[in-house]
């Protein structure tokens, strides 16, 4: 019988990894309109990190895609076990919405008139990817949770409350041998 190999020795080491921040070179920015932008980690990077810090993980679609007017919505659940001895199995959910591709200049209010042929076939893989990214992001900074957030330092919190902090200029975590 082969001995299981874990990335982390303890839960605390795993939590430190969740608090780590990936180097800025992995971040991407997209325009939102009105001179606003959104900085994020691409799902491919998030999934690579998940492969590294989870002992195993699996994505399950928990609802059929729902079409509302000209937008499609999808919910997923990720079941995972952190890579440390005796870690339990956890789940986290994610959701994403995306406009259905339409022919340029078509009126969205007259949907499905103007819908691109096979648009859902093309949109669903991207939609699933966004829902997975949404779920992973909720787990920790290593997945991009606080990239665009600024935590308010003037909050009035109970004395026993502690907030795990990270340095936004933190270096990439050292690899364990």
C-alpha cells in the first residue's frame, strides 16, 4: 500500500496558503464600462492552485442552466478535501450569469430573435468556468478573494475578533519539497 502524500502538514499551514496572495503577474483586468475595471484571477490559474492545495476536488453542476430573458445562469458545487492529513471533505457553491450571444445590432428585448445560432453551446463552457471561479474565489486570497477589495480599518469589532491579514506585495509562497 502506497503512503499518501500531502502538501501541508497541518490545517494551519493550509490556512496560511489560503491567505497567500499570488504575484500580480497572474492577475487580469477587464473593462466594466464607465471607466471602471475589474481585476481578477483567470479561472485556469484558480484551478491550477486548486490542483496544488487540494488533495482532491470535483465540480458538480447543481442546477440546469436557467435562461432569463437573454441571459443564462448556472450554479455549481465544488467538493474538495484540503491536502493535509485527516482533512474532511468540504463544499463550496458558485454561481455565474452571462448574456447569450446575439447578432450585432439585435434588440435584446425581442430575444430569442437575434440569438446567435448555437450560442448556448458556445456560452456554457465559459459560464461553467465563471461559476467555478466564483466558488473558488470565496475560499481565500490565493484564489483572488480580496484582489479588488479594500478592508475598512475603522470598523468597530469585538475584541476577540481577528481578521486574517495579508500583505498585497507578498511573494509567491515557497514550494515544499
